[in-house]
């Protein structure tokens, strides 16, 4: 990601990603690291009817299946990464002003340490995070506790 540029210019872009995940219409090429955080943030703030922590796993698995992706021991849905990312997004959003535009909050998250693709490796060893066990179920960090 170009750290100088803001990936999202308005809330409609965030909603399009969230809705595209829900109805499985988002083009696979747009399901990026930034899109994962955008979808998580949208679900957490704009869809109180959806429990993201409970429903995101099935949403991602279904999306992957429709777009030709796999959900296997080595590819596709990853429970520990998803749950940790949801926790990070929830904590970050809670630290923002209540009236902050969602796209600005998502951009700020993506530019923060938590928005970096490798942020999880501060808390999990590579071996633990990318194990089949961590892909299938939540595994607590083995390097240090999450700060939220």
C-alpha cells in the first residue's frame, strides 16, 4: 500500500466493499488487505444487525468459495487473523471521535501500526500464526498479549 495516499476517499467506497462481501459481488482483485479492514470497520459500525465476530468467518468463507478461492489448511479463511483483525479494528475505531467519517477512520487505521500487513507478527510467532491450528481456530498470541 502506498502509505502517502489515502485508500478511501468517501464512505460509499467502504460501504461498497462491505456490501460486496455480504452479497459476494466484490471482484476478487478488490479483496485486498485494505478491503479486509474496510469491510470489518463497516460491519462493526454500520451493521449492528450483524455480529462480525460470529458471522465474519462464514462471510469470508462464502465469499472465497464464490470468487474461486479455497478454504483449506493452507489457503483462504484464517480464524486467528480474522479475529485479531476484528479486535484491532474495534479498538482503533473506539479510539476515534464518534463523529469521525468512517473512511477517514479506516484510512487512519491502515496508516497505523495495526494496519500494516505484518502487525500480527509482533504478537504471534510466524510458526504459530501460520499453523493449521491458527487457521482453523483462535490461538492466543505466543510472543506478547494483544493490547486491546
